[in-house]
């Protein structure tokens, strides 16, 4: 239900996926996990050529099962924030974290807060502050 309330920004650039033998991958709306039948090195070269931008941070690491390419976008017009490309036995797996934007919601009201904190000062503190103020004023007059 919460997913119905959220919407991905219109006009945001989608995450680029490589085509296999000139054919685009079958993608359904809202899909964030893709299995691509390409080798890891081809995927790394594809993303290096597509996203060769200083605002896209690329890191390659090694895990127990294979290599991992992590892409983090700092562009404001992207429809994705982070992508993890993992090397698997069947090719590569792409996990995309989409950017989710909420619609504007007006908040209004005049209710009181549930908890109010009232912090008072002791008379000793008030007297110390008065002495500081008096000494400060005398120093300024001189």
C-alpha cells in the first residue's frame, strides 16, 4: 500500500541496462533486480562508457562468490541512487536502488505538543548573570 503512495519522479533518467545481441532486456515497471546474461568484464566496460562521470562513484570489490561493481550516483536528475552488479555463475545480477520521491503534502494545525519541557533557573544563576551584566556594562563605559 505504501508503494502505491510513492511515485518515482517523472523525467528522471532510468538506470541504463545493456542490450544482449542488440535486443533490450525485458523489464517490467518497478523492477529493481535484473539478471543479465553477460560476463562481468563486459558489464564493467558498459557502465564505464555509459556512466563515466565524476558524479557517479564506481568501486570494484571481490566477494566470496565473485566480483562486485558498485555504482553510486550523485546526480540530481537520476531515477536511481545506487546499483550493485554482482558476478554470478549464470552471468551478472544487477540490483538497483531507485530514487523515491513523495508528493507534496501540506501540514497545518494548531495543536499543542504532547510533551512540554519547562526549564527554570535558580536564583543563584540569576544573581551571577546580573553581576556579569553589571561588570560588562562598566567595562564598556570605560
